[in-house]
C-alpha cells in the first residue's frame, strides 16, 4: 500500500507530538520526522491563523510542499480566508481533528483536491465571488493572482526560452520581461524564475 507522507508543524513540541501520534493511527499515512521536504502534505496545527502561521505556510510552499492542511483552534470565516490567501488546501477545526477525519482530509489534499468545513464553504464561495467581481475582473487579474501577461511569460520560460526570445515573441523589451519575472517571484516569495515556473506548474496555472 502506498502511504501518503506527512510532516507536522506546530507552535510547541507537545502539540506537534500529539498531532503526529494521532496521524500514526492511520495505516495509509507515513509521518516524517527529519525531512520535511520529502512530505507530500504538511499539517500545520495552531490556535489561530496569525502572521506567524501565514509566514510558515509560505515557507513550506517555497521549500517544495504546495499541499498544506491547517488544523486550527479558532477556525472562522476570517481564519479561513487568511489560510486560503496563503495557499492552504485543507482546513480542520482542532475540536474535529480525529484520526479518521484528519486522515481523510490529508488524503483528499494529497490527491489534489481541497477540503473546507461545510458550514464555511458557502461563506468561502461568497467571498470568492465578491473578489472576482469587484477586484479581479476590473483589474484584469486571474483567480490565481497573476495577470495574463505574467502567465504568458511563465509559459514561455517553461518552454525554455531566454529573456530575449520571450521579449521578441511578445513584442516586449527585455527589461519588461525581467520586470514581470521579478514581480512574480517577489509577490509569491519565490527564489528565481525556475522556482516560479515549478510553482506555477504544481498549481496547474501553466
């Protein structure tokens, strides 16, 4: 049986050990202790989605693990939107985090899907619709936060074109192309253009 590899992050050692012990009850999961980069899913356990947790999730994704499940003590609409904004894929209330339920959410996320508690799903959809209609559409920005120009540049980078070739094909200056790549890597906290392409491909953007 193929087991989903999981690494647990928590604000304190006791919570981390407790979450790891809970997940070890699942025979379809393999909790990794010493190599977080090898995990298919990261589980972040915290009381709330604060700035420290947001920075942690971004760091996890920069290091190569795009699938993050948050186990949050106070999971309300604001916490959900903050978690979605930093790219988390699954959300579980600590009070509901049994081995069975949390394991199912982890497996769901590992398979490329997401999970939101039913009572928050409608609120999330409403927020997404409002964001799309009032902000993204007027600004010409896609739901992933990238403009059509940024996506096109990333696609051409992924095809192996260098800066001059991309500039020629899109009728931009080299400076413009470099600026687009810099803006994307800076906004998404990525290391370089190769990391940006890999990140976008893992998300299915290109």
